[in-house]
C-alpha cells in the first residue's frame, strides 16, 4: 500500500489500515493524511519537523528525509542570572577556572551558531517495526572575547573558531506498542555510533596576544566520542482536523569515558505538540519542550585554555522552549513529498554556567516516502 498523494507521506502507516472516515466540512476538505480509499493513515499526520522518530511506516515503505537545523547561542548566564563577560573574568573567586587556578577565566564566548544537515532514512520492516538511520553534517562557529594578561577587564581582542564535519550516526528503529483509529504508541530504540570527531582544533587568541592552534573545547567538537543509547516513548493521536502527540526521548552515554577521557552529559527531553489542518495542504503546529542535560564527566587533558567552555562543569542545564511551525504537502504533482519548518525560541533556561544562553533556532525539512 502506498501513500498516494497524500501526504501521507511518511506515513506510515499502514500499519493497521485505519477506518477513520474523512469528513468534508467547511474548514477542511481534507486530502492530507487521507488515503484514496477515504481512510486516514496513522503517521501520515506528522509531528512538527523538529521531533525525531515521531511516526512509523507500514511494511515495505521507505522514507528519506533531509533537515537543515540552525541554532544560535549568545550572551552568558549562570543559573538564571545573566552575566557580562567582565562579570566572569573580573571575579575569579566566583568563577574559578579549574585549568588555570587563581587567574580565573580570560576568554569568554559571546556568540555561537550551530548548523546541522541531517540525512535520514526509514523503512517499514514489518508493520510493528520501522528501521531508521540518521547521519548529520555539522558546522559550528563560535566567537570569543579575549581579555589582556592574567587579571583585569581590559579587552585584548576577539576571535572566531570553526569546526565542521560529520557528526555521530544513529541506527535503530521504532516498535509499535498500541494503535487504534485515533491513538498510536511506539517505543524508540536507537544507538548512536561515535563517528563524529572529538579532536577538532583551531587557532585562538590568547591573553598574551599569541595565536596558537589548540584542541577546541567540548562545545565545538562534532561527536560525543561514546556509544550512546537513544531510548524513547512516543504517543500520537489525531482526528479530522487536529493532531497531537507527546514524546520522551533520552540520550544515555553507554561508556563512562571516550578515548579522550570524558563523557558528555545524558539528556532527557519531553515534548508535547498539537497541529491543526488549515487547508488540505497546510497544517500549523505548536510544540512545548522541556529538557534536562547533565554536565560533562571527566576531562580532555588537551582542552585546557582559560576559556569558560574548557570547564566540564560549565555544560548542561534545564531548558523550556516553545516552537511554531507548519507542514506543507504539495499534493499530486509531488506525491509522497512533504516540506516543513519549525521556529523555536527559549522560554526558560537554568544553566550549569557560566555558559552561553540558547537563542532562537529553526529547522527546515523535506521528506519523501515511497
Ligand atoms: Cu518517515
């Protein structure tokens, strides 16, 4: 069974042919998610594009996807208190640098951009198991302010570091636990393979005015260096014009340290979302996400510069974010295709700081099922 034009795209589902009658009414004359026989497939109604592993596919169905994800970070915070760079370098007692003793930090980042190109594939092995693989190409840029000498708040200059390359690769899938005409529940189970580099280096500006090439801090590395489990539980539901869902997704480090003697913190994320079908091609989405990220355990001996990002304790925190997006289905001319976008803004962040705050982010995605 294929998804004809519909959007259904991905959908999945064919899992259990669902007999949900498509109503025609003033607000919705629905093709999206409704198959030719007039039934709506589960999974054909996608979650916001920023949610991974939200839907399954029916036996024999493929989906390929591309996502572009961009996230900005800027300005410093510790806990929920905003800080200037001078607040940090001028107060070594409050912000001690484990790598430089009493001198404190002398370099503070003020801006970061992270871009990710994510390539995914899904395949319905059986009606109750969908296999999934994802690879991503990452580019990170971070701008910093260097303060002159061993003490004081005199700015010496600014510099930018850059790292790019393939990140970690995940393989695994989803197991269907429950499905009826309205509700669907599946287990997410993937493994992250440490294909991303953790030895990226670049040129920096030191407080003495020299410009050596050094191992970049943890935030600029491309992979975790450890095998990580990616477990999760996903619930989705829909009726004629509304869809909704919730997902718990975690990243659990399976090794206590990588070959550079540290492991990144575990992540736990809960998302809830809703969508409304405005026209037969356009669905609007909202999402709320809460996330807890731990700090880094251990340390890479080569990451030792007097910059806040070189301290393994300055990582992680608690985050709440809100997102707005849309899913668009071009229809018959491009059967099986879906495009989507989602814009995310932070509502709350309590950081294991001092570290940069999350700023806005967005995800653009293309999905094609056949
Ligand atoms: Cu899919």
